[in-house]
C-alpha cells in the first residue's frame, strides 16, 4: 500500500492571522492522492491552547476524508492533572492527544509543562502510527515501547529545534542524523516536522525531513541522500 506522508515546517508565526494559517492547512489537505498522513511542528500554534483552537480543528475535521490522519502540531493542554505539551491527532472520526514525555527544563520552568505519558499507536488504514514529540525521539526506552511492543509502523515527530542565533545548521545536521539513525535502527519511516522560520531571539534547524529506511544505494554520498527534504517548508 502506498501512503503519502507530508511534513510541514510552517507555523502560525509564518502568517499574519490564525485564519490565514488555517486556510493554508485546509489547502494543504486537499493535496491528497493516497491514504495520507500530515504533520505540523511542535508548538505550531504559538501561545494558543488546545481549548483555543478546538473549534477550528473540529471545523477542519469535518472536511477530512476517511483516509486522512493529521497531526496538528502541538499546543498547551490544560487538565486536572496539570499542563501538557500535547500533539493533536485527528481523523475523520476521532480527536486524540499525545503528550510529550521528555519535557525540557525551560518548558517546565516557564510554562509549567509536565512530563506526560505516551504509549499509543493509532490504527490507520491497516497501519500502526505512533507520534513522538521533539526530544522524545532521543528516548530509546519510549521508542522500544512504541515500535517493538505497540508495533508502530511509522513515527511522526512534531519538533521545534530551538538553538542560539546563528546556529540553526548545527541543529539541522544533528536532527537529520538522529532521524536517519532511528530509521535504520528500527527499520521504520520517520517523519520530522520542524519550524521553518527563526524567531527574534533564536534560530531553528529547519530540520523537516522524512527518513525512509528503504532508501539505500552505494552511490549515496551524504546524509541528505537518505532523506526526503523540504521545498517551501514542506516535504512529501
């Protein structure tokens, strides 16, 4: 079975208004040929919470096809247990949340974000789809649970590679290497959606890519040969 994977690096900050970003996402979802997975970056919605965008997500959900699964990046999710950085996983019939398990120090100290739990692999068109959020891709124990025990077939990774100004290329090389290594280690496609544009006080890696373990050749010379890389902020 052919599955179309689209990873998108553009976030709310790349648009003037939220409605412009929503229109961009809607147009993107019209470009579906096969069963399709679409992934937006970590913190794609800036300071909006899941409650703030719930109505917008529900509106888009109504227009989805049965063969579409969308990870609408992550946003802040408030619950009685605390605050979480949660990926929003949407199909025609369901909306689910996957929490980041390796919350970084600044997320906890500045945002009050807690470590969540993530042992879900979603059924989609005969495949098992798992979502890990940014730093979670470094967690070997979590990947072992999702891939070897939950039997995930594909990993989708909303990310935000924040580094000091001017050091974005370092983050890109690091994350492309990580995606290739994990893909080879577990023989699984890995799709990373990273921010496309720098902030005022930081750089990002722009590490959006799809690592496909089937791409092998003696002619390959660089790490880029192992990846599908983005044009205009998105890769297929």
